[in-house]
C-alpha cells in the first residue's frame, strides 16, 4: 500500500514538474524509484558517566549530605547549644550554617568530582590517541617494508630476465656462427 502511494506521489511529482516546465512527461513513470542513499554509519555509542561509574572508571557521584552528617564527618563545627538564659531572638533565629553549609559542601564536592572526571577522561582520550598513532606508525613501517621487499623482488626478476635474454642472445650468436647466418 505504501509502495502504491509512493509510486503515485512520484508519478504526480514527475508529471507536474516536467509538464509545468514545458518538458515531456517522464517515460519511466510508474517504475520504482531507485535513489542513491548514503551509507548509514554505525558509530560506536558514547558511554554515559553513569555507565562509566558502574564500570569503575569514574569515581562515584557526590551526594548531598545533611548538616548532622557533615558534623559527624568533621567538616562543620559543632557549636555548643545555646544556654537557656540567652535572649529569645537567638533561640528563634534560623541557623544559617545548617541551612547553607550542606549545599556549599555539595557544590565543592561536585566541582572536584567534575574536575577529576575530566582529568580521567582526558587521560583515557590521550591514551587512545597515542595507541592510534602507534598503530598508524606500525602500519606505515609495514607498508614501507612491503614496498622495499617488492622492489627487491622486481630487481631480482629483472636481473633474471636480463640474464635469460643475454643467454638467449649468446645462444643465437653461437648458432648463427655455426650455421654462418649473421643476423
């Protein structure tokens, strides 16, 4: 069904286009259209950072910790509790450090993690580049050696042919001297 639609669409396009420009209708109307299609490149899919983390290539992502967890880790100071005789405003005031410190620490850890990942990935990329350059140099040397070998073989063959032709000429000269024919 879709092929019929394609053919009729193609037919109408060819007919309308050619006739509208003053040309003749296409004699191949109704024939299936064979168009050149570029080959589809199957490139290797890039791995995500999560896949690289699972493989152990990259370190695990940092997590947002609570203020209490940061205190246990020794990152945030433990302030003594306010004394009961402290002013009421102090007791009711929000603790800004407990509000902002976890996010600040998380952002710092995230930045360090990104820098570490970039360094690891650039190192891997550099290793791949070096390996590719080594393979290329090896192939170049192999081709050079093959070319040299071919040249040597060709020289040997030409020398053998020269010897054979020289031998044939010498043989002809001997025969002609024996028979008395001079060529």
